[in-house]
C-alpha cells in the first residue's frame, strides 16, 4: 500500500478539546504530528485529555510536540516548572544543570502525552543584537553551546521525550526575526563550519532525535534560503554532519516564508529540499491545500519511505518514566536563576541597594500590552505581583507600570525628577519602543540615582547611561525575578 504523503506533516491545531474539525483534518490528511501552542493549553489535566482524546478519535499514534525551551519560549502559564532558559544556563555553564533541566522537563511533559520538545536552541550568539534569538541562546562560545545542548538533549531523551535541536545551520548572527522577514546571514563558510555547525554536529553524535532548520539566507552556503536548499538541508545535514534523525522545517507560516509565496508550495519545496517533517502551524486552509499538492506532485515513493522511516521512531515517544517532583523542579529552576543573575555594571547606586531610607520609584513593564504574544506565569500581572511583594518585605517602594510599545505617560518625567532612587525593570528596549522611551527618560532625568534590571536583553546595557547600575537576570520567569530582587534588595538569610 503506498504511503500517504500527508504522513510527513506537522500541523498546528485549534481548540483545547478534541473537536470535529481537528479529528477530520487528521483523519483525512493522515498527518502524523501535531504542534501544540498556547492556544491549545489551559493546564496539564486539560492537555492530557486533549492528547489522549485525539489519539483515541483518530485511531493511530500521533506525535505531539511543543516548544518548551524555558525562558522566553514557554507555552504553559502554570502546572509545569517554568525554567529560566538557555541564557541563564549558559551563564552558569554547568552541564549537570543542563542535563537536570532536560530531565525535569521530560518527566513533566511525558505524562501529558507530549513526545517531542522542540528544544534546545543551539544557535551560537553573535556580537550584534538578534531579535529572534537573544536569551534563547546558551551563549557565544560554540564549545559551551555544544556541551550544554548535548546534556540538555540527553536529559530529555534519557527520560522519555525526543529532543529537536534548532535552528540549523545556525542563526545566532541574524539581525532580523524570521517571524517577520527573511534574515540574510553574511558569514563565510569557515565561520559556519568552525562555529555555528559545531553544536549541531555534537548533538547529532549524542543521538538527538530530530533537527530543525530555519528560514534564513546564508549566501556562503547556498543562494536559496536554508529551508528550501537541498545543499544545506540534505547535503550538510546528512553529508557533513552524518545526522541520522528526522529533519523538521520551522513553521512555514512565518513572514520569512509567506513573503516569498504560497505556503503549500513552500511545503513542497521544503520537503524536496530534504525535510522529513514539514510544519504548518496556523493556516487550516493551507494545511489541506499542501496535502493535496503533495498528492498531485507524484513524489518518489523512495523519498516518502525514507521520511517515514525517520518519523516512525518518534511515534514511540513519550516513554513512561518516574513521576515528576514539582517541588524539585521549582528548586532547580530557582537555583539556576540565582546562579545566573549578576551585576552587569557597577554605577552610582550600589547593589544591593543601601538601606539608607531613600524611597525607591520602581518602573515595571506593563505586560498586559503583550500578553497575547508572550506567556507570563500565572498571567501578565504575575511578575509585577512578585516584585511588589519583594519590595514590600524590604520596606516598600512606589510603583509605576510603564509601557511596552506606547509612549510613556506625561507623569513619568516629573516622577523621575522627584524620586530619591529609581529602579527600572527593563524588557528589551532594543525591541520595544515604549521600553526604549522609558530608558531614555531614565538616562536623562535620573542616571545618578538609578539601577536597572535587564530582563530580556543583555544588549540593553549598551543603551544605559554608564552611571546607571545594572544587573542582568537573563530572563523574566518568576524564579528569575525572585533572584533579581534578592540581588537588588539583599537576599534574606
């Protein structure tokens, strides 16, 4: 019986319960894999019912995958450990903690029916601001990225969840976010081979189950974008790296692809380039049209069989393991956060803050503005609540929420001038115009009386007046905010 070409697709679905549309889509297309996004998740119990219900309704094994990197990329508002992420692990530089993080993630994901974590990110950070990677990277040292990434992979796979390393051939040097537009990375072949491919090669030797490519142009490697380049997706992956696992495309609904042409044609091009699994996350019409195009294309049976042979082992995940200890996960996350947080610059205001009676004005981002785009635990007000409580225990402070993308309120300037001390929790001013405007005001009005806590971008340090003290939390999960407050205020014995 010929293999159904729809088997090679990974589809994003809609809804938090098994519904007729999703069941019909999976039955009619034959898709083997499902990408779970925040729109599919309320809590672990609901998600387990969704994965179990879909398998029962469709009547065959399905691979459920989720982006559970920790740090910036998190789909759960609660119920699972919210880990600090790669930048924090890279700062700590302890392979044992990377393994322990992967292990705890697997123990929490597997009981929910999730067989693949689309992690870890193995992009080696470049020296320039990168809006699509940032704190998702372990760092700029390829040897360290390889060591930590490999242990993260082993932690996941030793405990029943397949790992998917990304984003090949490495977009740490990108200056454009592929969700918006197609990055062009103008590195030499020697730079790619000597730096950016090295962590992927190491993870492949360690047995990573899957590898994800990304949408980017690398002229030194091929004129075509990596997602559609057989020279990269097949030649480098299978030839140079000798990678034996499944190769997965990044989501074909990103701006880097949709600006190029129709998603169904992009799916066919990606498959012909060498991907085993083709991902369409957001467009049900494009999902069906892509499967129809694959049927009409008369794809070589040998090519389909080779892809299927790499997909079928993934359907054996998740594998049962010991029960996860939620308290152990929380302790591990806080340990990493505390070890990672540190003083990035000593300015006029000492850290920890002196207990001299000076009243602090705390400027905190209004995460409600971006709640539809980012996950905050337990919701967009959760981080502010934690920081308020930390300052209350330390003697109190005045708080103002400041914008992410809007212009700051007119009241901010006089408030800065009156404040005896200013503490600015900064959420990637290099990206968000409202945060940049607040940072500029702090520079002008309160540089000698201010300290900043960098939450999502070490590059923001370049924008701060040199008199402003700065600590870098390397992320904004609650455990990292706790660690940052302990550093600012002095940790309670």
